[in-house]
C-alpha cells in the first residue's frame, strides 16, 4: 500500500474515533462554484435518500426549481442529483432545505453536485418582483445572496416557509474570551431567537465576500438605501470585508454607515454588531479611518471596543496616540493591551509585548504609557 494511501486511511479512521482528527473541509469560494456549474438552481429540497456507504458516501437529492440562474431548468419541475463524497466532511442535505444548488450535467442526463461538501449556499425563500435581473450567472448569484441580507430574519427561520437550516449558536456568556483574558465564565443563557436569523444572514454575507468586489458592489449599494437598519448594516459590513481597502476610497463610504450602529447597546442586535466589528478588525485600516474609528473605543459593547482598538493599533500614524491613551483605563484587559501595543508601534518608546507578557506585567505597562502620555501633554 502506498504511503499516501495509508496516511489517508489512518486519518479517516481517526476521524471516526476522535472528531479532532477529522479531515478539514476545503475553503468555499462561490465564484468557483459558479464557474464549474453547468446548472445553478434556486429551490427547496423535496426529497432525499439516506446516505449510502460503500467505498464512497452517496446521497440523492430532489429539488423543486423556483429559479434558474445558469443553464436550463423549468420552474416548478424537480431536478434530482447525487452528492458523492470520498469521506464524511461537510453536511448532508435535508428535506425542506432551501438554497441555491450548483450542479454538473453528466453525459447520461443525470446531475451531480459540483462540490459535495458545499452542494448549496443560502438563499431567501421570499420572492420579489422588483429584484434586479442579470444575464451573468455570477451577478445572478450575487443578487440572490444580497436578497438574503434584505430578508427579515424571522422569515428565514420560519418553520413553515423558511430555509430550514439551523446554525448552532452558543449561549450568552458573562465574559468574552480574549488574548489576555482567555478564560470565560460559563454561558449564562441561550442566545436570543433573533440571533438565529442573523446567523443565516451572516452565511450569505460570508459567501458574498468570496465574489469579486465589482460584482458585489452594485447589490450592496442598493441595500444601503434600504429602510431596514439591519439590512443597511449587513450591506456595509460586506463592503468593509474587502481587505484591499477599495471600500475606504469608494464613494459608498461604509464605515460611517456602521459607526452609529456600533455605538448601540442591547442583546438582540449584538450578533450583527459583533460580526461587523470583527470585519473591521480583519481589514487593514488607513489613517483616514481614524476620526470614524476613534469614538468607537467608547462603545458599550466589549467586542466593538476590542476590535476597534486592535484595528487602530495597526495604523502607523501619530493620530492614534490620543484615542489609544484615552482607553488605557478601560475595564477590559484586551483593550488596554491593544492600546499599549499600538502606542509602542507608533512611538517606539517601548517595545510591543505578547499577550502572555501583558498578562503578567500589564499593570506596569499601562502605568508606563499613562505616565508617558501625561509627560507628553505637559
């Protein structure tokens, strides 16, 4: 037996014994699915067969077609396709599930999922006559994903007509783990019901990030004019997620759109706030962002303060000194840690520290920067 084959069987065996050894799923790139698919349909799963296990895992799925985004499929008709996996990663399709499915046409007239790990992406079961149309399949997929952002969360999770796809969410914890404070108290309560719909919308937002910016931009521009605040926030967050900083120089200016929203408190919208804050942290902001980001260091939400402090701490500009010295007394150790390291980065008055070092000597580090700021202001 070849060495590579032996390693594969060992990993598969271990994945049954211990999920930690499971084979990782490939990255999802929606643009690749669109390119490879012969047929792209939007619809609801009518019927599935139980997965069969021989040398491969096979599941047969029948979908009732609502829309065709690529290829030929008649609305109202059913299309069946196979999902063939060499190992058990990803999820299986369930009856009643609603989504956009990517299919390969076989010479014998049958269909196969383009990527069995990701046979579909999230779609909205609500239909609108004023939804934009396009002859380009990539744009059509972007429009469908954008429509999820515009769909009320309650409609997405409706037992009768929703997407029938649940995202497993953890409870609401009294403390949030960080770099300096990795230990948290046990989760105290189940997450609000509103989070379930927002989690499905997040799937669409994450999937939009794998499409070209110029394809996504027009759809998000339309949503920025929505009367629904959450729709505007998700659209702005998607634009923020494009890390080539095109959004910073763009006339859409999504950062000022989300800033007032991030200053809010309250649990029902926290899921969306956290996602947007994390998106800001994942980008590489430039100095022109500082006037908009700096006030967010005083946001009531801990996650927002942490992510904004981390984002500001990576901007090589003396303009970050005043806002970061202003949060050296923040009640959260991670905010103080990011502020201290940001000041070290831009001033070179002291070296940056690791989270472990700050966990041990953070009080002394904060005193140093507090004294440094006081001396500087005199």
